């Protein structure tokens, strides 16, 4: 009931009467009053006017189950409809993988206000302080073969870029294969992990870390990390970001299922690709080498032109790509 009351208050253009709420939920006025008190204690500013009812005047930036459900409910069919929210956990990817092993449904979303062991690509640490960012992982149960799973990282990157641009208007870009950047600094990291048999996927977990309201970063990453707040100049509500990412990803995932490759987003992805049409340095198992990035192909590899004019496909699992003079 608390989630539904929150959703009704937020979506109403005027006051919602206590009597209307009582009749809608079949409860007493005292029960409604208790929910309003709970919401106030969580930071919601609720105005109560006699003979008019209740209305929300200010919404806090909190990541509670009710806040997230009230944003996601009704906006997606499956993405985020099964929801697990933690005040703190080691890693949302770890939690999602455990849920995958115990039968949690496709689209299960795991969120945490803080992670004690957040991880990025290639085992790197992901700074995960409380109260300022989005740490979430979605559990997927695809029916395609394991060789296609790596493309989900690019699908999610595209979805996140669209969601952030839609919510903030910021001109975000993608740094192949799994980062979202703005003004040369990292805003988002994406980590995809899967459990497979030889020719069958048990489940895939796509983790997303978004720097939302962080203002100061640790000294070792301050020169290459940023947040939505630092770029916008104002505080962003994290639950709004989560809901919009789920909305965009559900649409894009279903298109991917139809096409089974990235042909449908290749051109749009390349338009967002910060590396595209630029000299880059490929860092892999062998010596780093420079090349000219041409954009992704239909299966998500980065096509690069070498000094001898030949073109090769770079695979995300094998290398990292950097700009000639730094991160991008």
C-alpha cells in the first residue's frame, strides 16, 4: 500500500483526499495517516490541507524499495518488476548471480545504496560510497547462445546513454565497450558476467554503476571521473535514473532479441562513440599499438585501421582501448 500511495501522490496534479485513499485501499483514515508519517520520516515533504487532502511538495533522494517500485511499476513489463534493495551489500552483481542460481525470474533487479566490494571490468575496484550513486544489476535469462552474450554490454551502454541524456540533457558519450563518459571523464561503468554450459546460458548479470551525486572523488581517480551532479550543477534523483534505464533497456533488449545482433543500433551507437574516427591505443596481452578507430561492427567488436591500411576487429574481452593522450 505504501508504494501505491506514493505513486498516487506523485502522479496527482493536485491534492489526493484522505477519503479517496481510504476508499481506494479499503483502509481506515488512521492507516493512511500512519503511511504519511512514515513517508515524512523518510524525508518526503507532504502537505496536508483540511478538506483537500495530501500532496507531495518535495521528494528526497533515497533508494528505498517503495520509492523505486513507485517509479518502475507500470513503466516496464519485466525489467525491474522483481526488485531487491539493500542498504549495503558487497556487490550487486554477486547478489544477482546468487539469485540467478536460486531461480529468480528474468528481469530481477538488485540495487544497493552502498557496495563494500564493487568491481569493474578486469577486476578493477569501483568506488561505491553511500547516498550518492546508483549501483544496480539486472538478471537476464536469454535463450540465445553464449557467443552473443557479450553484445549485451553494448546494448546496456546504449540504453544508459539514452536514459541519462533523456533525464539530464547532458551530451554523454560511450567509450567502447562499457563506459559512459562526458567531457573526457568516466560517468558510468558496466560489468557483464554470465553462467553458461557449453551451448546454453543459465543466466547473465549486467551490472551498472552510475556516479550520480558524488561531488568529490578520491585523489587517484579525480582526474578521470565525474558525476551527473558535477556536470549538471544540481542534485539528481537516483530513482528517476534507475527507472528510465530500466525503461530504455527493456525496449533495447527486446529489439536485440529480434535481430540477434547489433545491426539495428550500430549507426546510433557509433554516433555516441567517443573513440570513433580517432587515433587510439590498443592495450592487450602484447605490446600496445596505435590504430584508427572506425566504430563497431554488427557483433560489437571495435573495428580499427592499422598503419598498413588493414582493418581488424578488436574484442572487448581481450584488450582495453585508450585515447592517444589519456583515458579517452
